C-alpha cells in the first residue's frame, strides 16, 4: 500500500499514527525524494539547487533524525504499535533506545531470512560489513509509537550521497544535523523483504497481519495533513523553529 507522492506518503504515515488503534506495518516504496527530520533545515542537509533543477522533492517528516534517500532501489518500512499492545517480542516501548532495538531485531531477522546478515548499530541504524544499510527514526506518545526506516536494496549510492550529504556550515545546536556514513546495499528484493518482514512480525507479535487499505479516518486525516502541512513549502523547506518553539 502506498500513496500517490512523497508528500502524501508522509502525510499518511502521520495519519496512521494519529488514528492508531491496532498494530500496523507498512512495507512501501517511494519516488525519488529527500526526506529530512522534523528539526532539520533543508538547506543544510541537501543540495537544494540540485534538487530543484532535477525536480527532486524535499519532504520534512514528523519524526526526528537526519536526512535520508527515498527512491529507486530503496525500501521503506514502518511499524506502528499502540500503547496497550504487549506480546512477546513485539511491544510498546517508551524509551527511544528500546524502540530502535526492537525494530532493528525485526528488520535484521527479516534480512537474515532473505540471506543477508546485518546488525544493529546504536543509536538508530542497521549495518552490514560494507556499511550502513538502514537508518531509523521514531515518534513516541502516550497513545503509541511509530518506528520507520529506509532500507537500501539496490540504490545508486552515488546519487544517495549526492542528495543526503549535509552542507559544511555551522548551525545552532537546536537544529539536528545529519551524520554522513558509508552506505551499502542489501540486494534484497522488495517482494522477498515484504514477505519475510510480515513473517517475522507475525511470529514476534503472535498475531496475523492482513493486507488492507487505509481506513476512511486515516485517509481523511492524511488529506488534511497533506493540504495543511506536507504539501506546503513552509513545512518542508522552512525553519522548524520559526515560531520560537519546538517543531510541530
């Protein structure tokens, strides 16, 4: 299940979190885009002139962390867990370190079932022998959690570096800066990873994951968020602290 464009995709991510009533997972793909963290300045985290010339959208997500690549050769995954859920290896966590550890175990097991060895590299990435294969970001509230990540499968690593290498400019400490790392592909296929991710989630949570479309409430919330937030340059390219507070 996927939305029509990168802006709509991340509006849907937030909408599912806001409407969260059950454990939900997405394995999805996006068109070429740069996704920045909620407390970042776009002009410091990617080459905006290049993105503008090439027509590459820059989208601010509502979770924290650094800039990541979306596009050909990348697989996105998302795990949503309500605060009331607790089942064996899949449970609500309040500590971000615990959230990233939980998600990394699930993703690493799925990758192992695909024939790829990887490991958790704290605080929020998954690596193999060649480099970083997956970055993670999370959002935690009293109602539940979201952890999502960008898994490199067969991406053009030159292009990945081109659009996610931060500008060498000093910024105030309140702005989160991306940490460049050597990137690596896993060479898994979308279909195989999706199948194994589902199997690991079902085993960990002791429940079935059935394919479904977003609910009416999720779609209505996603449209509102797209129109009022994700579809606006002020949100994606502006200063997240422009109003003097924390980014919304």
